[in-house]
C-alpha cells in the first residue's frame, strides 16, 4: 500500500534540488538527479545510499523507492534513450480516449447525433443476433 505524503513532507521534499515536484501521492525527480543517481549506481553505490547522499530522507520516501526508481530509470534509458518524465503524456497509447467532438452548429449536431443513433441501433441489432445465436447453441 502506498503512503501518502503529509504537507510537511511535501514541503521538505520540494525543497530538495533533485525533486522537480511532489504531491501527496508522487515525487517527480529532475533529469539531473536521475543522471547523477544512475552514474553513482554504475560506480557501485547502493540505491538507498545514493538517495541519502543526495539529501533525501528514505524514511519519508520509503525504503524500497530508491531501488525501484533506479531500476525504472535504467530501463527507461535503455528503451527510450532519455530520462525525461513521460508520465501522463500518453506516449504508449494509454490513458483515456479523447472526448468526442460534437459539432456546435445545430444542424451539424442533429446530423451527427442521427448518424450516431443509427450506428448504435445497428450495433444493438448485431449484438442481439449474437446473443440469439449463442442461446441456440
């Protein structure tokens, strides 16, 4: 279970130069921080020690967080070639679908909605046929 950060912890984390931003649920680290951390890891330091040396309290961020971050950044650097934060950017096609653009003009809107209703009626008829076919089997 993830820990939520208190306002005091958020303030303390945001004061660190390696933290780009912090909310009650997540920390976003700067690219510089990530690069330095990966270099120190390559030099043989343990993730928890790297984060401590860079001024982060592992009692606040969690003892497993440094290792998980290092692993994620190494994988990201290998696959994407960059340490830029891609969370929420829909870079992999995930996330919510964009809302449908319903025309503002009344005539266009009616035409659009009529087409949508016709499509949905055909879809319902098709699904009804499928259900009937399955009942027969």
